[in-house]
C-alpha cells in the first residue's frame, strides 16, 4: 500500500465522547508512513486535536454543500468513517466521490453497496463485511501490548478510575462517593480528559472522601500507567479494550447505554464485571461490587489472562492489512 490519499471522517466532543478521536489517530499514525492522511470533522474539539498532527478541515454540521465540495476537492483514494452513524446524503455523496469506503463501528443501517466495514465494540449491531465480528480488529496503540501485566497482586491496593475523555453524564463523582461505603482504604487515581467539565461535583466528592485520591488530567498515554494498578473502574468504550489487552481486572460502569453491548461481550468472555449504565447504578451497588472483586483473587487472575487473550494487541495490524487488500484504481493523485 503506497501513496494513498486517505481521508478520515471522525468527530469527538464532550457530548459524544473522545473514543473516535483517539482510535482514528492510532490508525492514522499506523498508515502515515506510506500514505497521505487528512481529516474532516464537524466538531471544534476534534478539529483542535486532529489538526495538531494532520491537515484537518472543519465544517459546520449544517454546511453540507461545503463538506461535499471539500471531499470532492480532496478526491481521496480511501475514506475511513469512524462514527456510530452518518447522514444519508453524506454517505451517498462520498460513495460517488470515492470507490473505497471503510466504516468503523458503524451502527446505523443506511450503508451503501460495496462499503467495507469492521466492528469491534458492537459485534451485534455494528456493520461488518468480515466473517468474524470479534475483538481481533480492536484498534489500540501498540504500547498496550508492550506493557502487559504478568502478575496480579493478591491484595488490591491501587485503583484507577476511568470514565472516558469526557465523562458525559458525570459518573466519576458517584464512583468516588461509593468508596466511602467500603471498609478498606485504597490509593485511588482518577484519569480525566480535556473535555471533562464536571469539576464542581468532582471537587465536592473528593473533599468528602475518606480515601487518598490523585487526579491525572490530559494524560498522553495510559499504557505504562495501567501496570501500576491492581484494579480499574472503567466505562465500556475503547479504554475497556485497552485494559483487556494489558490484563488489568476491572469493574465496568458504562458511560452510555450503547456501551452495554461491549461490556456484556467482555464479561461473556470472562473479562470485567459489568454493572451496566451508570445512571441506574447506586453508589451502594458499586461499593458492594468493589469489595467482592477486591477479595476475589482468582477471579482477577482469570480476568488478567482472559483479557490478554481476547485483545491481543494485533488488531491495528489486521486493519492495515485489510486496507492493503482493497483494490485501488487510482492511487497516484498527489
């Protein structure tokens, strides 16, 4: 695969989350050595992040004519759409401009003929043109497979809390409050993204907590950090797959209702304990499950082994190989 012009269509914000941003960047970084990478986004936050590394175009949601004009002007060999859903007219337009379109974790039913598709988070509802809709295509940074946990400590002392880059529904304070109902003292680290905006509730929860709490904000990479912990309390997006690859046992509190499909899949494969969508979960229930999983050493050992098995860290290579297998009629446009 040499000298392709690849256009990513991806968005991210506090409201819709940050997973699409970082997954697209991970894939772009893998493809950039042999190809020209460009991004087009409708969100200002994702524009700011994408534009730091790649030529990026920002288009307002309502400006459909400008979006179509830009895509035609770019005239890409491959368009990668990393979104849950897209407008009907956009899909029709890009199918007229580009013969090769790859949808990643796409859940809407308005796909066009001859589109390619892979799904990792949504094996039941996501669009895929692959025979096996499992986690083998998980697009995560290679550093996670290089920082795997080889041994699980018998006693849980250090816990990391992750609710995505934005924590859209502000579940982190509730999770912190739940530790007040646990008899054991832990060292707790909370990881927050740049789009987190629930600081008032969070600061109140930290102030009222009987636990030792540390905040990490805008961390560049989590791969080497995970190895320092005994347990994670996480949402059900891409971070969950990264935790599985490392082998860090976890309690799952879904940040969105649609994340339950992913969380159920991981739990079915004996990684993680899924409590469901965070809005429906009481701090008492979180506390009870924290105590149960902390005391169950054998369960955490199994999670460690099973996570590394189901997410082997080679997904990004499989995706690039898949792209390499596509037939490009004109790959010398620049």
